[in-house]
């Protein structure tokens, strides 16, 4: 017992002093944790009428790049209107969850970017301000928008809860040199596309006719939609019930999966690509002759060293003749929309901001760094110097683009159908045949899963 | 110590096997951090085409890494300190006292580990927002404090239970001896029992820190630009246009260095034992 | 074991009566005071949100009501019925996900413990480089999870990945490079990645536990003729029992609920063979905006884990009582 007193308790006060010291340090550090950092209201709806909180999505090369692009414009807005805008740029992995959190809690920004395919789902939550006639006038009128883009703002027949900000569409990129060397013209029908791809595929040289982001469920569902429409299918009927197993949809999916399975013009390894830049990367390095992508692939291509003179763009072609009921759809209307939170305390300022961002001047300024098409009529396509490319994309948006289904269960549709198509691609990549009944079964399963979304 | 040949062979196999298993991905990370962007997007190479330190420079500007790093450090250190302290108290109670409700306490604390995090994410978020509304100012929502409180609670159940187990292994004679010497219960705890349980305390502190360090889900929901932590900040190297893998690797290495150095320093504290002859 | 209130020392002779009266009160209150902070925090962060989560499972909480929870219509046991109806795709998918997760957890926990135990046993005796090795083994645990998992996904790429490069081009173990991230191999991949991250943790805990075994016990056994293996089996494992019981159970619970590893590796749509419960529930709540159904699945998961934990602890306690 005496031993313990000596070895572990040299002096009671010494121990106490040490304990007190530790506690003091802890409190000091905790104090630094409490102040500095989120103690401000930069994320909540601002109380004063002179500040707005704006959540922007990542459209540029990095979040910092987005900030650098937007900050001077926001300063311009402040100069014009006296309203200060607190900017937060949120990356895609977090954006939907953050919006969900804001919707649930009622604590959110005043204005925010949303992916336009989320518009109907977000509208159903009732947390966003509908753009009624008065609001539309306040932002410059409905007529200033390209109709195809404006239609994405909400469910058909209702006052939209979002208005378009940046427009994006799919196009068919092709490698000019590879086509010229093989004596090929850019395809105008799907059959020509497959024929060209076959001619340009040489697995021994690790060169393929087409490259795909085969593990990206968003890409897969986009193509399922596009080719489904080309074959006369619709994912949802007029009553909002899923019709994934209709002949048109099944044939559309087959058209896409066959590129890998039957036509064998795609490198099977593509089914591992899911992050976005892998497919454009392969195209830029000449490993594939064609790429079907949204127009913001330009940034990636140039980052990978491909000059805009080295590739051309045409609309993704449809089979010729068109299958019964089919339409010459080359893309869906992709893009980013702007929404206003219903419980914003600065509705007028928010409307002014929306008007500012969708004005032709700002559109011209922002479309370039964000490689987007203007959502306003008569806007110039300036995200690329390649005039032919600009014209091709503008034409797709104007004449060959349809909106994805504007139903509240849209994100469930994307995940379930996208995952189904990914699994079919994987099946083809491992060498197994993908038959019509395989496709139908996979789509049936996706359709049944929609019951989880309450349909 | 009698060391048969079989054990020496076993040791070689284990060290080589686990060493390789651990090292190979680390090698990939290090070489990827030294590669120009083109290399990491294309075919795998054992060695960069031309090694470059550029990624280590770019990481600070592509993403505000310094800010995220500081946020993570502050949040994790404070959460760990409080978590270990509170766990020590609770573990001592569980180990040394047979109080009514002891079983219920352990059971409840344990059951919190069975609920998937994604489901109480939204309710917790709502609670924080409502507390802030009551208080009238932003205390928990999107602040470091909110994250600290959350993280320290996350590591409590395991810390309490593990520490209680370590403490169970320390004979009560130590407590008795200390008490006879005039210590009250808490004094016995800090002066005698804890030093003997030091490896356990350190291990639990490491666990609490690493749990907070790597937490992704709640960090993504509970922070804003100013309070974002490393765990999710790293994801921002992957953007619409490009995924800067080399920078992700470089950033990960950079932020792991202090943690690894901390491990090295803590090595000697992980080694301890009851002082020989402490109990007579 | 109640603290004895006898005071044998002579110095407190004069003050014994008041100490007698005060001490029992203090002792009774002490444990409750000690656990107070823990209880308050657990209530705020874990218990109350969990109760809200359980309530969520009984209402139809989807995108139409997410902004106003109190208006959501009650669903009674509706969500549960959908989840366990194994004749529908949703119920079948849940069952499949459950079996995949059980298998995954068993493999990862079992191997993590085995590796951790082996490494701790081997590194316990001093030899040069021991400290360095110990630190090295802990590094995967210290890396940000995003980077660690991404590195593995690099290595597992079919054409460019290191794994296939070594297996096919260099060691010629296989003729054609297989896919590791799609199809059935995806299960192996996610298990290996999880193992890589979690065995260092087992190693850390076991190593710390081993420190409290005094050397004399080993010396005594050695003089009795026991070799290293016997010492390991009878002394080390025995002394580590309390630590191991906690460790294995916690590893089991965490691995079962692991969200980050499969999510960073596969995103929200994993291949069927790697469809773990955590992602499955995430799909049904965040992706499908059907939080009521996701909550019901979580409660079912919770009930299963409660049963398993209860059984595990019962068996563990019974064996320790016998020992």
C-alpha cells in the first residue's frame, strides 16, 4: 500500500493541477470550435431584405472555379440592385441530399440550382415557390425561354416551380481524322452509325467504334429514354403508370445494349466507367471513334488535349425508317434549373436574381465557362468556337429534344431503369447474349420496383 | 521464451502477407499522387511517365484543403477528448458498480449500434434545426459544434463497452488499495486504475478519433462550405468535368501524414502493463 | 460488489460516524452521476432520432409529405408488409440483400479478427522494426475512406488495374482478365476492400488488450514447458476473452451496417452480388423518396440485429460463467 502511494500518487495536488490544466485546454480548444466556422447565418434564409443565399451546383472544372466565375456576376448584381448574394457551391454527390435536408427542415437557401430532372419530384414536396403569372412576369416573361427547356420546370399543366438556367443536350461526337481516313461521312441514320462503328473497330489495336459510360446509371437511363422514344416507347403512360416493358422501350434498350453485345463496337471494359470523364477521355485519346455525350464534354476533351477542330458533332441519329410510333429524338432536355424556396423571406429579391441570371447578357457570360446552351430564345451559342458544333447542338435543343418524364417518381425511374440497363450491359460484357426476353425481364423488375416509390 | 520453428515461419508468413496486402494499395496511392493527370486516367503504369510534385501544389487551390483540414482536426480532436472522458466515467461506473439499471444502460447503449445511420440522419437533422430555432441562433445546424456533439456520441457506445472490458481486467485490489490510502472513488479512478488501463484508453481514443475523421454521411448533411470536413471535401476533387485522381491521392497522403505521425508517437503509450508488484 | 465501509485505519477513528452516514448516499449516487453525460448525449443524438425513425416506419412518408411530416397519412403496418412480402420483387430483393450482407459480414469479420489476432500475436514479442510494422498496419485505417476505396477501384479495373496486370500478365494465373467490379466478382471485391480497412482495427484493439497480460504469466508457462502456440491458446486467448467478445460483436454490427465502403465503390446502384443492406435501404429511402419504407426496413434490420446480439451475449456470458 505504501508502494502505491509512492509510485502513483507523488502528490495529490500535482494530479489535480494536471487535470485542471487539461480541462482548461479542452475548453479553449472547444471555444475555437464553436466560434469561427458555421456560427453565421450564411446557410439559412437571410432575414434582412438585402441578402440572398444562393446554392449553386458544380458546372465548371471545380467548385473553386464555379465560385471564381460566379462571384463577379454576383457583385454585378449587387451593384445593380443593392442585394448581396451569399454563394455556396455544392458538389453533385451532396446536392440532392442537401436539398432534401432543406426541404425537410424548412431551413434552406433562398435560391438554388437543381438538376432539371428533379423538378417534378421537388415540385411534389410543395417546398418550392410556384412561378405563377405574376412571378413569370417579374422574371421577364415565359416567352423569353426556349419552350423545350421551359417545359422541364415542373409537371405538365401546372405552374412550374423552377425555370431553366443552363441547357445541355446530347450529341454524337465523332473523330474527324478517323472518319476521313476510313472514307466515312458522319452518320445520319442509326444503321449508318453502326456500320461506321463496325468499320472503325479493331480490338487488336484497342480501337473501338464507340465508347460508353457503361456503369453510370444516369447515362444508361438517358439512352434508354432516347432510344425508347425513337422506337415508339414511353416510360410512363398518360396516367403516370410505368410502361417500361412496352415494345418500344424494350427495343430501345436493345438498340443501346446491342452496341456492346451484338455489334461489338464497344470495349467491354467500358462497363466499369461510371465517373463521367472516362468515356470522353478514351475518345480524346483516339481509343474510340465516336462518343455520345452532353455538350459539356467539350471541357473534358480539351482538358485531355483534344482540339475542337479535331472532332465534329451531329445529332444522334434514329433508325431509318422510324419504327411505328417512333420519333426522331436525339436527346432529352438536360440542364440546370433555378428554384426559389417557398419560405424565403426575400421573394422580391429572389425574383430579381432569377431575372438577372436568365437575362441574355448573363446567359452569354455564364454559358462559356459552364459549357452550356442558352435557355433564352435568340441566345448565341458561345461555349465553343467550332461553329458547326454550336449549330448542331442548338438545333438538337430546338427540334430534336424531349423532356424526361415529369413525374414525381422521376429519380426512382432513373435509378431503377438505369441499374437494369447497367446489368444488361454487364451481362453483354461478360460474353453472354442479351435477348429480348432478358431485356424485358430486367425492365419488368425495374417496373415492379417502382412500387417502392409508391406507384 | 521458447520459440518453435513453426512460429517463426508463421511470423514470416503473417508479416509478409499482411505487409504486402497493406503496402500494395499504398504504393498505388503514392505513385498516383506523383503522376500527371493523363497517367491516372489511362492505362495503369507501375511508375509515372514523368514524376511530378504538381498535384501536391494543386490540391490546395482546387479545393480549400487547408480549411477542411483544420475543420476536421478541430472537430475530431475535441470530439475525441470529450468522448474519451465521458466514456471513462461511464465505463468506470459499469465496471465497478452494480447499480440498478446497469443492464438497461448497457443494452440501450449497445442497441444504438444496430440502427443504420442513414435512417436517423434526417430526424437528427430536424432536431438540430429545431433546437437552433428555440435558441434563436445557429448553434448546432451546420456548425462544428453540431458535428462535434454528433461524433462524440457516435464513438461513445463502443468506447464505454471496450473500456469497461479493459477495466474489468484490472483487479479491484488496486481500487481498494487506493481507497484505503484515502482516495475517493474518482481519485482511485484517475490515479490508479486509469494509468493501468492506459493502452485501452489510448486504443479507444484512436478509435474515437478515426471514427470522426472518416465519417462521411453526417458530415455531408451537417456542414456548409465553411465547416466542411476532409472526409467529404476530398470528394470535391471529382467534378462535372474531370476527376483529379492524382490530386485525390496527394491530398489523402497529405492529410494522413499527421495521423500516421500521431500513431507513431502514441506507440509507446500503447505499450504498458501493471507495474510489477503494485498490489501487495 | 459494494464498497466496504469498514475503516480499519486509526486516523479516521474520530470521524467514523459522520463518514458512515454520508458514504452510502454518495456511493449510491456515484454511478448515476458517472453515466449522466453519456445518457444525455445518447438521448439527444441516438435515442430520440431512432424513435422518430421508428415512427417514420408507420407513416407514408414520401416526397409529398417530406416537407410536413405531421400531415403524412398513417400506414399502419403497410410499409412492413411491402418489405416482407417475398412474392414481390421488393421483398425478394430485400431477402437477397439480407443474405448477401450476412455472408459479407461473416467473411469480413472472421478474417479481420483472424488477421488482427495473428498480427498482434506475432508482433508482441520484441524484434527490430516492430514499431514501424505496427504503424504500417494501422495506415489503411487512418486513410480517408474515399481515397482508400478509390485506390482499390483503380486496382480492380479489368484492363488497366494492377490486380489483373499481376494475375494475368505477370503471374499467368489466369488466361483472360476477369471483371472485378461487376457480376459475381463484385462480392469478392467489396469484401476484400472492407477487410483491408477493418482488420487494422481488430489488430489495434487486440494489441492493446494483450498489453495488460503480465509477462510473469508467460514466463511461468514457459518454465512449465508450454511453447508459444500453447501459450497463445491458453493464456492469451483466455485473457483476451472480454476484449474479443466486445470486438467481434462490434465488428459484426458495424460491418453489417457499413454504408461507406460499398457506396464509394459502386455508387447507389451496386451489382446484385454486392447489394448490401445499407445501400438497399438507402435506395428505398433517399433515392425512391419513400422514407417510410426505408424506415420499416431499418426497423426490421434492427430487430434482427437485436436478436443476434442477444443470443451472442447469452452464449458468451454462459461460457464465461462456466470458465
